[in-house]
C-alpha cells in the first residue's frame, strides 16, 4: 500500500514504540506535523519553548527510561538549536534520534531559505547521521537510526528529511522493531566478545589482588548491570567508587561504597584509588575529572577495564586486562569465577579513612546551606526522587549529598557540562515517569539560560520542583577564581534585580523564596505536595559557599582539599 513520507514517518515511530516526541514546528516539517496531529492519540507531542529544550527533554526522557528519546525541529535555525542538546547526549552516551527538516532535494546547495548542512555540522557529535532525499529511503533509514541509537554504546543519531519526502508517496510495509539482528543484517555492525580465556585471567587477577577497587561508571547504568556489579563486589568484598555519571549504579548506602571519585570525590575514594593494587573500571572512560594527573592515578595498580566500546580501552589510561564486550555477560562470568571473601585488612584500612575523612561542611545555622537543602530533599523524598541538575556547584552538591540507591535517578550533563540542561531534562524525565517526583537542583546562572522552558512545564502541568541554589554568582567559576586566581572575579557576579519568585508566577508556576534556614523543610514539603504545575524554590545561599572536596588542577587526586 502506498503511503506519503509523512505517514511513513509516523508509522515508523509507532514501529519503534515511540510514545512521546519533543519538538518545535516550522516550514520544512509541516507535513510531518500534520501527520503527528492526526495520530495524537498514539504519539504525544510536547511543544517546547525552544528547540534546545526539546533536545534536553528527549535526553532526560531517555536517561530515566533507557528508551530512545525523540525530538524534532525544522531546518536552519531550528536544526542548529538542537546542536548543544545532541552534543550533550553524545558525550554521555544517551540514545536519541533527532529529526530535522531540510529544504527540498532540488534546492539543496543553493543557499535556500533556512538551509543549513546539519548533517555536516553534527558529524562529530552523533553516532551516525543521515539526509533523506527520496521517500523510498525513509522507512529503512528511520529503522536503522533507532537501532544504531540504542545498540552497543548508545548515542544520538540525526535524520535530516528533505521537505519533498513528506509529501511524496511510495510502498510501505510494517516491520517489527528488533534489536541487534537488525544492525547485523542491515548496517554490518557487531560488537566484540571477550574470550573465556581473558575472563579467566581477569578473575585470577581479582582473586590474587590484596587491595582491589572497583570504579563504577555510567556504562553500568546504561547496560542495566547494577545488580550484577553489586553481586560481584559483595562476593569479592571489593570496595566501589562511582563516577558522576555512575551515581546510582551501586547503592550509596552500601558498606562497600566509598562515594564519588575524582576532582570532587570523597577523600576515601581518592585514597583508595591511589593505594589499590588492582583497579577494576566498569563502564567508565577515565575522564580527566576522575583521574586529574594521569601519571599519579592509581600508580601501583594493575588496571582492568570492562567496556562495550573498544575505543575507550587504553585511550586515557594504560590497561593490563582489557575486557571488551557486553557487560552483563562479563560481570556474570567474573562473579562465577572469583572467590568469595570476607573482611580484610584492606576493608579495615578503608573504613579507617572513611572515619577520619567524612564528607562534611561547616554550618553556623545562620544562612541557608546548599548541602543542607540537598540533604533535606533526600530525607523528605526518602531518597526516591529523580534528581536532575544543572551544571556547576549545584551539580556536585546534589551528587555528594543525595543518597542514590537506584540507577537512572541522577540525571546530569557530565561530559559536556551543559549549563541550561536541567530544566528541559527534568520535563522529559517527569513526562517519562509520571508517578515519581522529579527535582531539578539548579544554580541561578544555569537556570537563567533556559528558564523559558517553565512555560512548557506549566502548559503541560508538569509538577517538577526547581530548587535554585541562588548565590547571585557563577559559583563554580568564582570558586576557581577565589582559590587559584587570587580572587580576580572576572564577569562571575550576576547580582541584579532578578526575582525568581515573580518570574515563576509570571509563567503560571508557584514561586517560593527561602532566606531563613528554618524555612527549608516547610518550603520543600509544600513544593512536594503540588501535583498540577511546576514549583520554583529560590534558596538564597552565600556567594562564597564552596564545593569541597576539590582537587587542584593537575594535582594527584589524593591531594584533595577539604573544607577543614
């Protein structure tokens, strides 16, 4: 049966199980939108206020569900407005398909109105991208895009559709969405599978290690292997630290958990990494924010690296035991082969560090402390909320003081560090998880970048809570200026007459201002009760409040500076 390209577009979304799409219409996607409206009973479209908000919302939707997030924009500026969101998803391995409109096939390359080479622009920040010029190529392109986005190490894929494709017709036959076999048959993509011999060798190394240590990264969450990692760690009595993207992949309250590692990691984690004799990295990419000085990172340790992506193994840190393949299989086989162990001198040593160097902060009870705000959020939600963050001090305070016990509950831009990410991502996360509470922990600098998405949250009655840790400065940059640039505060003070409560109310949200530390609990409790609109809580904190611990630039991670 013949279908138009617009009909094929929608039918292929249905094939892939898409229930929600985030976007903003324009001339080159009018035919696609016309068909979306006709199918609004099966695919819900969320109209964001800006295309960047659509990309971040699709990202938040994907991170909290593991499904492919979908966004759409028109050609030219609509497409380029998606770029930051696509790059954010690429850096953090988020499965996303971004659709963009394009000028007609006959108008390509003529500097036509709102023409831009979006496939050329996004080559470095997508797993793959396509331009579809003929309608008979559309269905297979969309199917392949979703398969590539979700398979192996996930990531964003862009599909640019020429406007003529939407109205042209061709034969269409429904195809059931499948996973790995589609890629093998149609795209020729396969993943390495580590040998049994290498796994046995790795298990032997774990059994012989006196001071083993696990570094749990975002790949543990992406692969859905949190339970298998936990089983491995407990059987081998191996302490575990998490990267920023790995939060929730190992229960933070588990006695083997040493906390966050790296630039803002706990001193216990950083000392454990420095003194271990076997470092087992699982789904981590050894970011500079984790290792700092590479030559001083885990200097006496053999390194084992488990990852789906062979390009990551040995890229930043030399590896002695490379295990490339599907993490669930590798972790399961390692767990079968390692010895069951009990308490050890190594665990006693780590417990002593934990007691000597607890994560702490100074509180005189006179001002609102951001750490206290996050601790109260944890307490009043029983640690069951989805925490989304902006980027900066707010991001780290949330990571340090909320106790994450489940995967897909800490949502943040780790690799790209995108200020303005949180609000759009929180909207996507809440729409994907209507029965959970979603809280965006924000800094005032980041919040201002995309606060227009409050209109989206109000329009769709999305009951997110935005907790602004408002210090009237660009906090993390100011902290570096204080500590490392002799307090030369170049363009980091944003004190002005901005009233975030009035702004929230102007959009139709609820605004609450908190200046007194005694009012923190009541404000959070009130916000958590609201079910029909977003709530903005404006917490006034001191402009010189700092994130500790912190590792100075280029230093070894054991040389971490604490507030003491």
